[in-house]
């Protein structure tokens, strides 16, 4: 599974972590839909930390289609909504 953290790069994450990351992504999307900035910040931090913990950075000269895209680490809820509205996220995921 390839995960992109906007502004940081791509990470190769073993498939055994897919369900956990998809759960974190769902929590992140719920916070966005609820307009809960605090929950959004916590969910984004947890998702990014997990990708960094279990993933391996993909070299900059390699590019693969991302299975999951997360916003910039310090993105606000409103910035993330703008990214989603602009179609930046792959398949509607962050």
C-alpha cells in the first residue's frame, strides 16, 4: 500500500496495516464532516504518525499511484476541505 503525505512524500506501508490506516482515514473524514477542528487535528496526527511508524519512505525518484492521501501535517480543517473540494485527494480519500 502506498500512502502519500502531502508536502512530505510517499511511504510504502505493508498490507497488514491497511485496515488500521483505513480506520484512521475514516476517523479523519468523520472529523471533517463534523467540522470538529480538535478531532481533525488529533486524527491527522495519529494517521501521519502511524504511516511514519510502519511505512518506509519511497525514494523521490520513484513514483507510484497512492492508495491513500493524507493532508499536509499542519493542515487546518478548512484547508483540507478546500483540498477535497479541488479534487486533490485520490478517490475522495485523504
